[in-house]
């Protein structure tokens, strides 16, 4: 069985669930944050919408320098609206999924490196990068966003089972 046969169903499920969370974002709360050290709702949601697109870079590149020439990483501009956010997410899901679907086992087992200012932060097989830095990272931030929704009395969709607001049936 090819590696993608195990990764793609999980990718698809996590993306569908994440989209349901993003669909609930109240635009009038985009600047809300639970703590001074936290990201606001829009910044967190924009980060979440960009994560699936990392699959394309993971598959197409052998390394990524997040601070080339010592420049600090530049975060993407925050989405202006929920509509823009969902369009960004959908575009990144499509690109990330296509890259992953086209990858061979041999390619997925090759090392990929994350660098900052030319210094290697980590090197892992691409499969581990997809699992850890795309899927697990997305799940982590989606959970944060679900808490933001709860704290703002926005109904939280079911994620892995019923939520207090929505059953899975």
C-alpha cells in the first residue's frame, strides 16, 4: 500500500473538520484574543488557513529557510473577511493535497529540512513533516480556535465526536 493511501484520507478528514471550524468565525470578533500574549482570532485563523499549503513546499522542495539571509520570517497578511479566509484555506488545501497525492513513497521517505538563517532547525523524512508539521500542527491550532469560539459563545462544531453544541448524527 502506498504511503499516500494512509495519509490522504487523514488529510481529507482533518481539512473538512477544519473548514467547519473556520466557517463559524464571527467577523465582528476577528480582533478578539483571550490573552495579551495570544494571537487574535483572525491571525490564528489565517495561520490555520495557510498550513495545508505547506504540503506543496514539503513535497516540491528539499528544504525551506523561514528566515533567509537572516531576515525575520514575514507572516502572511491576515484575511480581511471570513469569505477571504475560506478561499485561502480552500486554495491551500487543493495545492497541498495535489502535491501529496502526486508523491511517490520513495520521495516521501527522503529527508526534508527546515532552516532559519541558513541554520538547520530539523531534518525529517517528508512523511514525518506531513504528519507533524502539517497535520498535527493544524490540529493543534484548530483546537485553539475552537476554544476561541467557545469563549465567544459561538457554537463549536463536532470535531472527533459531538461537541456541546452539535451532535454527529
